[in-house]
C-alpha cells in the first residue's frame, strides 16, 4: 500500500511545475495533470472566497472515498499538493462526512490550525454546508512541510533554475524519493 | 497546518551549515571588485548589486518561511522585527535593530552595528558613493515583494562612508493584495 499516490507543485499562476506519481491507480497523461493542477488552483481560490470566516487560506484537505488530498500553500503562493491513501473512518473529517450521506463530496479547510477545522460539503445542486469538527492527524502536513524545505534547498538554490518554471532538478528528485521512502517506512511501522 | 512554534533566528543559525566567514567575505569582495571593473560607474555597480540581491531575495524568502515557521505577520511593524531579529540572524549571523518609525508606521530603519560583509574593506577615494552592501537592500526588497509588499529601500548610513553604523531605511510603498480574489470588474 502506498502512503502517497502523487505529488503536485503548483506555481502562483496556477501552472504545474512538478508532478510525481507514486503508483496511483488511474493513469494520467501530462495534459491531464496540467489540467488538474490549474483546476485545483481555481478551486483553492474559490474556497478562500467561500469561507465564512475571514483570513481563510484555502482548502488544506480534501477527503474522498479512496484518497485524501492534502494541500499546503506557502506565503509566497507556491502550492504543494499530495494525494495520499485515506485516513480511515476514525478521524474527524471523514466521520462527519459519513454522517451526511447525501453529500457528493466533502472537503475541509482549516481556519484556526490548532483548534478547529471547517468541513465544507458541496452538494450537486450547489448548496453549501459548513460543519465544524476536529482536525485529523498532522502526519501528511509534516511531510508537505518537509517537501517544502527540500524545494527551497534543492530547487530555489539551484542558480540555473528559473523561477516559476517546471522543476527539473536531479538533487530534488533524489531527496524527495528519500523523504517519501522514509515516510512509507514510518507508516508501515505504525 | 498544525501549530508549529516559530523558531528563533539563533536556533536556525545554529542548525544551518556554515561556511568559513572569510571565504564568504572575500567572495563578496571579489564580486564587487569585478563589477567595478566591468561597469566602471559606481552608480551602475550599486544598481547591479541591488538587482543581484533582489534575485537572491525572491528565492531566499521561501527558505526563510520554510525553516523559521514564521506565519503571516499582522502588520508591517511585526514584519520589520522579524526581518531584523530572525532573517538577519538566520542568514548573516547578526541581528539588526528597528528604529525611527514614522507616524504612519510605514517607514522604519534597520540598523546594523555589525556587518560580516565588510570585515576587511576600506573604500578608496575613487569609490565614494559606492554602497558596498547594496546587495542586502536588494535581498530585503525581493523577499518582501514575494510576500506582496512593495518596498523602497535606501541606505541612510554606511560605516564605509564614515558613519557610525549601517542604516537601511525601509519604506512600505503598498501592500499588494494576494493574487486573488480578483475584483469582478477587473
């Protein structure tokens, strides 16, 4: 079982600058990933406007039946997105989601990081609901933060990397592979 | 994100890999010297150093945010304090003091008593007007621009020009709102 299905890095104009697949079931070609990245960028922007509380920084976690999508946006508006295996029914978000079976999909965005997470569910007809629940495990957030550090070290400090352009840095790939591997080991060890 | 306490400049500086300070100082000196040879005009060198700093700043800000766990600052005052206490410490190993706030709270001065860039430097007469450390102003400008703050930075005092400290005046020109939400009529 893979801990992570795939990783996306999206620049501030919504362009996909890095994509890595770690064995997701659905095959996607380059165009699909680009489209998905810019779609996510827009959804993220919309979620900020949807928020009933001011100072929302957008969707951080999207929970679906078969996967979770964790998103981390730096203050410089670079986004890191990973798709991971779902957390299971014990965590707050999924539990609330399953109590509301008529929702087509559930997504959560956290407002005050330590205390609450606001679960936002959108029905097909466009009606929106907001539910407040406990945040889930911090595991993936830590991994995203670590990947962000790798990005600053091996991508931004590479003098031949052009800002906002696709990332083709071997050192980044190597270190990223190590981080993901380590993450898998800790996951299996639990 | 889970609440992670911001790390102090000292802690980050201690955990970072270090290079020999002299190598750093001498490399910077060589760059400035080469620019003087290439560009001949002191003003052009100032501009070029500033531009180089800017290019560094736009990349460095991400590292700063990633390693310091600093989150959004509430106002420009906090931003200035964070630059002086965390930013300078983390990358240069020295701290600056923030003074001379104007009434609106948009202009302040960062004062550096100690500056590792100038350890062995004596400016010759032909270089009067050269702001040897212009790269620093560029870095701050570039970094702040990436977190949507347009600033103007001027050197007020420069020890190499006979003053008693280094003083950078940082003026917040405008705070550009995030990329979105766009206004509907734009």
